[in-house]
């Protein structure tokens, strides 16, 4: 992903049943996997070469930028697509985030698993119930992964708790060239609100551990690196110069231009003279590059720089990073990085995805929103498909919709029969057929009972 700011400072989705998505690459890539079973192979006793879980990892940058990386199966991890996290003893790791998901990757020797430890409250590994461990491994030619929560709030002592709903929503890839293995992980929240949805503090570590090592006891400590999940970060700015992105994280739809305004305040002793601006990663060649003189500040010490680009057809939907290199009068370069979102044309959100467990059969209204990211009206039909455990009632699974106002949401609902004592995470598929536009399929989740 974006060039490490530390260096700058120095110079499944799956259905209700198991399924495997396979993608072939040039040199015997391993399959892309969605849902897997939740039998936990466990965490290793001590990561080889890491000094054990009691040694804090040395991270490249404690501010982790908001960015969606490509989930490739060819083992290629570039620093503009993935945010470098640690590098030691022949192992390189990466870590970033988007609302509702954590992305992690690692490259290490064949015969190793990737072990991701997350303290989502940044309050200690053995504190509370907000700690998560993800282990990615390969068994034969098939990669698999497990996700479990460490509940240290239990009065009887810390306990591991599998999270099958997160396994349903998450995805992993693996690739081996015979010497090294590369794993990538998208840890996605199926709607519980457990993973961060906005900038916050967490702690994390990523280790490569020997395949087949037994699990650790839940009461054993781990030392994680404190981190900040951010939407913008900077390094080597001129003294006394401050900046921010106006309307940070505003989504840009595929039919609109992207416009990002950077506001500056202050009176630096070595004022900026110019800015070089471009997008990073997989949209670098699909958006504009610009070199602009730094504007003079007004009487209150304020200045603004606008970046505008058309969004090329086929640009990858997700969160991307705009990089600005700002050059001071003395020639010193500074780096600004800001996240922005290229949104899909249309999307679906289940408004209240979490239902209480009920012992009796029941009929439940599920409300959802059809959201558009365009200044143009959109009309079409939406077809809802529920798992075989459920049954749609009161009408056709297909309904018409019209979203007239720009960048707005139309609320719809469907009625579903749920048998008593049903518990778990269940995928709901929405097929949107636009009158003037493509067909779009979106999978969201309904959770019943505790996480």
C-alpha cells in the first residue's frame, strides 16, 4: 500500500452451506476460499523467530490507513495496495482496514500459518471480550481459516469462542511458490457491529507460525502493538502547517467525478511551493495526476487545494488512497495520504440485521435500504433470496424500486418465516435488475442469537 510513512520520516463471501471459490494463477496458486468449517487448529505456542508473544512487534507505521486491497491469488503484495506492517526474520506482514472489515497479509516460509491477533478495544489482550484471533493455514492444496474470540470477561477465566458467522462473511487467499507462502485475509463483520466502523484505537500483531502447532491456552498473555485506524495521515510537513480533508470519506459514484479538497492552516517558516498529487494502488493509472503550485494563504493563514478526476470505467470499487507530495521552499518533501471511497452504483444494507433468539416459530419483517451513489434517478426490480431454513411470506420475492433523489436511499422490506430455536448467521441475497444499467447481486447477513 502507500509507501511507509516511517520511511518517509527517515528520508466468503459464502452461502449457508460450505463453498469454495477457486481462482487459478500462473504458478500453482492455492484456491480463494470463502466459508470453511470452524474447527480451530489453534494458535501456535510461540511464533518462530519472533521472540514469542511477549515481545512487542516493531511496526512500520502505527497509523493504519483506510484502504481496500485487491484479494489476489498470485502472491503479489505491493506497498501501494497493502500497507506494510512488520518485516523481520524473512517474514513481511501488512495490515489495513475499512468500515466493518480488517485486511491482513503475510509472506513467510512454506509450512507456516498466518496468525492475526486483534485487540479491538486497545485495552489489553486479557481484558474484556473484544479480542480476536484468526489463523490461516493450508491443508494439502486447500487453504482454510478459523476465527475465534477471546472472552476474558468470563468470571471462570478467559475462554475461546468460535465465530462461525464471521467465517461466513470473510475471505482468504493463499499462494505458494514452493519456498514461501503468501496469505491474504479479509476479516468481515456480518452485521454484529463488532469490527470498527470508523477511526479508532486498536492493537494488533501478525505472526507466521509453524503449521500444526497446538493451540495456546486462553489465559496466556500476548503483547500487541498499539495502533490508530485513520482516514488520513502525514509525514514531514513544514513546521506549523496543519491540514485536513474537507468532507472526508465522501463516496464518489461511477457516473460522477471525484473531487477532494485539502484545507491547510498555519504560517510555516519554510512555506510549501508545490504539490504533486495522484491516486495510489490499483486506481493509480485510472485517475488524474496533478502538479500544482501551493496557493498563497489568506489573511487568516488559510489555503485550499482541490483535486478532481473522472472515474474511469472499471475502476475498483472500495476505499483508495490519494497521495500528495508537498515540497517546502527549502526543498524538503512531505507526504500527505487521504482515503477516499469509490462507491458502487447501487448497494443494499439490512437496517437491523440482528434478531433475538426465539423458541417459537415466527414471522419477521426485515427492513433494508437500497442506496444509490449517482446524481441520476435509478429504477428497477429487486429479488430477495433467503436460505432454505427461512421462507418468504406475504407476496412475491421480486419488488419494484425507484430512487429519485441523488445519492439517496429507498427503504423496502420483506416478511420471512423463521422456525423456533433457529440460531446463527444467514446470508440474504439481493438481485438488483436496473431498468437502465447492469444487474447487481449483493449478499448481506441476518444474525439470530448471540455472536
